[in-house]
C-alpha cells in the first residue's frame, strides 16, 4: 500500500487522448476512443470490459506493441512510448521498466526454457547484472512468489497451471518494474488456483509498483484494486474507486457487469432487469 498520499507522487503511467484504429479506408475501425487515465506508484487499477472492448489493445499500446493514432500520449515513468523508433522501442522493452503477465502462461513461457532460464531471461536481456549474481536473484524471486525451488530445473509442460503463472509473475517482477500489467492473469486457472494467485498478487503489491489489472470479470479485480476503469466499446464509461463501482455502479453497462458477476452478486440480476439495462445502453 502507498506510504504517502498518492497525490504527492508523480504518476508512473499517464495515458492521454489514446486513440487506436486498425485497418484503412473503408475497413478502418476505431478500437480505442480517447482513453485517458493515470496510475501512481503503489496504486492498483482495474480495467474491466467484455471481450473485444479493447483492454488488450490498451495494454499493448502501453508496452509499445501497437501504434496508436497521432496525438495519443503514453508516458511510462516519464518516458513517451508513442512514436518510438524500432530501436528505442526495443531498448524500452529490454529495460524492464514495464512488465506484463498474460492470461495463458503456457503461451507466454518458452517451452524449451527451464523455470530458472525463464525467470533469469529478462535480467540477462537487460544485461546489467553479473552472471554469478543471476542465480541468487532468481532464487530470491522464486521465494517471493512462493514457488518451490525444486521446480527450477523443470520445463513449463511439467508444471501445473498455477505453478506456470507463478513463474510468469516471477519473470515479470525480476527486473523490479515500475509498472506491472496483468492481462487476465487468473482466467485460465481453476478456482482454487485463481484464489491463490489473487492472494499472491495482493501480497506482492508494493509502494513502488503501479499495477494495471485487466479482466473481463469485475469479481477478479474487486479485491486487489483501488480504482477501476470500465471500458465499453473502446471508451471508458465509468471510473471510480473499486468499492464504489461494486456497490453503487452508475453507468448501465457497469450495472450489467456487476449484476452478472457471480462472485459479486451471485449473478443475481434477473433477465428482465438485464434487458432493461441493455435497452439503456442501446436506446433505439
Ligand atoms: N491487430 C489487429 N488488427 C485488427 N483488429 C484488431 C487487432 N487487434 C485487435 N483487434 C480488434 O480490436 C478489438 C479489441 O480487441 P482487444 O483484444 O483489445 O479486446 P479485449 O477487450 O482485450 O478482448 P479479450 O477480452 O477477448 O482479450 C477486437 O474487435 C479485435 O478484433
């Protein structure tokens, strides 16, 4: 948790006027529409929205993996990441200032790397640590994510889903990033592992790291975020303290999300209420 009032610290992430489109001419499609938000050190912010609302495109824009439209601005630790040359982009990624964890660690981990190699790789890529110190850094990180050190020599295929996600989290944290993006980090896990990984992420929060927690499920972000942004068709339709979003959602789409989240409300809204909210969203 932050030790000082958040407003005293400079934001780690500042997104302003973010627009992203794909395709050209008649096939041009606006995916992200004028999105802006900030995350300060120690703050954990949720980004929720249904499939296709543009959550991953925002994450990819922050990581410099997508080219946003002219006029967009994304500052990570004060550095503009929109419009970087290929070289500058590569060195930004290698710096490890912003790290990410994806939904499916089976895809994000190299199948031919042992656990130890996977976790060490970002440090070796950054290249500012003596090889002799790498093993010790990996061991410390493995401890931090409560992974059994006996697994260091295993390959991803020999691990459970929960263990793989712990490896992905250790790999992301080893460069001590200022910004950590978690894109659906528990969606591929069974419910027992989901709870354990959410607990781990809650425990790993620190006053230095800004976290962006992406999910289609408000229930997953509710326990470990301070604020939540609600994305609907590429636009932020509501932003508020997470407790406020959960207990008193304002926008019809947010009300629909809250009412449909089994872990929050038991998925309690009935069909008629759902239809009403949908009608408010799409007035004819
Ligand atoms: N490279 C691309 N070219 C064209 N369209 C794309 C590209 N990447 C994403 N899209 C489209 O942009 C929209 C938003 O996709 P995005 O993956 O950001 O959504 P999402 O909210 O993360 O969804 P999900 O929860 O399913 O991952 C989708 O309609 C998708 O098809």
